[in-house]
């Protein structure tokens, strides 16, 4: 079933034609027995119904980044719950396992399969011009979600929906600034390390540059090091272990997603240090999934800046508009907030859906 319904339709039509020819040839020679006759007829009927049924679906090929984080898993769930046959979709879902080459291949397969729409969550921002041009030449609209692309011609994709990653980074920096003031540490030297997400991904670029823009206003903030930990817990832990060996006086960890944060917390505790509001190291995280809010409730994370993974319905809304021949907004930002330990975390966790 990994081949598109379109290919399936072609195969079914082919089989149908072959069966017709077979029936015609056999009827030219000997007459079919009565018991044989309905079998062929029924088969053809069933196949015809299948083709007609396939015609009723909107075929969507989705190229997802991977399954590197809780956020990603929640995002995939949102897509799978939205692009169902009950909702009129036929979904072809490809997990790229964090490799751009897999995404390029998936997109080219979607084009060959003549899907109706391509939905792409690009792992990194660059390297998409050629394949997007191929999709355009094939007349297939491409909708981007979550991360963005840098292309020479913005009309190579139809629309994008996702987070304001730079805004999240700015919010994290401003939150830290206010917090340090409240703690009476506003003019103290503050040593910071950053666990970065996959380099050249929009989530990394935005969060890093947003936080850096606030850093520029604080001469006393020192970025000791930034390092790529690929948005995974394992790498977050490894990189944090290295940071702790190299820098004995870390005041703040900026971790560009929750899973790297979980890894960092493990490393900090294994090194005999503590984190969170009552600890040695201030932890700022991004995503704000339920597990992170629980860690915050337990006093391990200071603040978490939300990244909403419920993108399925928003992508579907865009497709439905295009189906109706309506205009769609080129860029659409999803609504997000932040959380810290001053809030009623217990009630927030209770209603958290991801
Ligand atoms: O692109 C969104 C980011 O990618 C999320 O912050 C992270 O958890 C995911 O892996």
C-alpha cells in the first residue's frame, strides 16, 4: 500500500483491461460455463468500484523529518489523525529519519506517483530549489509545515504553516533578562551554553538568532559555547557532559528542545549538580510538551517556550481552501505561549494534549 492510490488505480485499470480482453477472447472460442461467468463480471465490478473510490480521495504525500523528539511524535500523530480516509484523504507518509536525501527521494516518488498535494517539513532550509521546481513542473502544489526553506523563488511553494522560532528565542532571552533582574543578578557575569537543534533547520536558526538578539543587549552575558545536539536526548546528554567537563561555572543552559533538555538534566545530575529554580543551573527549554512541564513541576526546568505540534488541521485547512479554488495565506503562524514555575503547572498539565 506504500505505492500511491494513483499507481494502484493504473494497475487496477490495467488488470481490468486485461480481464476484458481475456473474457472477450474466451467468449470468441467456447462459451463460458454459467458458473464461471459471474466471477469475471464480479471482479470487474469490484475493480471498477475501487477505481471510483480512489477518485474520491485527495491524495497527500507527506515527508516528515523523523521521530527524533516528543514534539515530532505529537506532530506525526496530528497529521495521521487529520489525513484519514474518513476525512476524504489518502495519505502516503514518509519518515525521512532526519536525512535530507531521504526527503528528496520521497518528494520525487510523490511526483512520480502523481499525488494531489505534497506536504513537506524540511529538515534544513537549503537545497530545495531543484525538487520544488520538479513538483511545480508536475503541477503539484507543495505546502510547507513547521520548518521553512530558503529558495530563489518563493512561489515554488504554495504556503507555509508553523512556529515563530525567532520569536520563541527572543521570548526566552527576555524571560531570562527579567528573571535575573528579579534575582538581583542583573549585572552579574552570566555564563551560558546552548544545545542547538539540527543546524540549518528553521527551529535552530530562529531560536539561536532570537536569543542572540537579546544577548546583544547584555554585555554581562557570555556565551561559552553553542553546539549541535540534533534535537535528540542522547546527543543532548553527550554534549552537556562535554560542556560540564570544559566549563565548571555554567549559569544557564539554553536547550533548543525538550528532549535535549532531558538529556542535559541527566548529565547535570550525574555530574553532581542541580538545575531549575532552586539549583545551580538555570534551564531554558523549547517545545513545552507535557513531560517537560512535569519536569518543571519537579523543579528541574525554569521556563519552557511552546512549539505547537498540532499542525495537521491547519495543513488540511490550506488544502481544503485550494480545493475550493480559494486564496490561502502564504505564511501562517500558529499560536503559542510559554510556561514557568510561577504558574499553576498541575492544572496546565491536566489539560495538556501533547
Ligand atoms: O521543528 C520543530 C522542532 O523539531 C521541535 O522543537 C523539536 O522538538 C523537533 O525535533
